[in-house]
């Protein structure tokens, strides 16, 4: 499960660096469906399934946030011009 969390975080980071918010929503909906199918297939109880789904969503969103922060920093550095 640790590798899956790393993959989700890197995927969210890549989405944040590359795309805007409109792309994040369909990806989160797809991950919601995949998470529900996965938890049902693994036989999780209700509480474990809800926690797994929340975990997947939050990992991707945090990665996306850090990707947006990096994109903003890089864009700000490109705009800076020397004073003298």
C-alpha cells in the first residue's frame, strides 16, 4: 500500500504541475470509482472502505496542491527581471 500512496502522490503532483483544476475533478471522480470497486473486491468493512477512499482522495489532492505551488513559484521566477 505504501507504493500505491507514493504513486498517487506523484500522480497528483504531476497533475498540479501540468494541468489546471478542471482536469483534477474528472480524475478524482475516476479514482473514487476505482477506490470503491477496489474496496468491495478486497472485502473491506464499511469503515475501512470509507477511510481508504478518503485516503486516496486526500493523497492525490495534497500532491496536486504541491504541484500548483511549484508551478506558481517557477512562473514567478520567470517573471522576475533584474532591477539594475
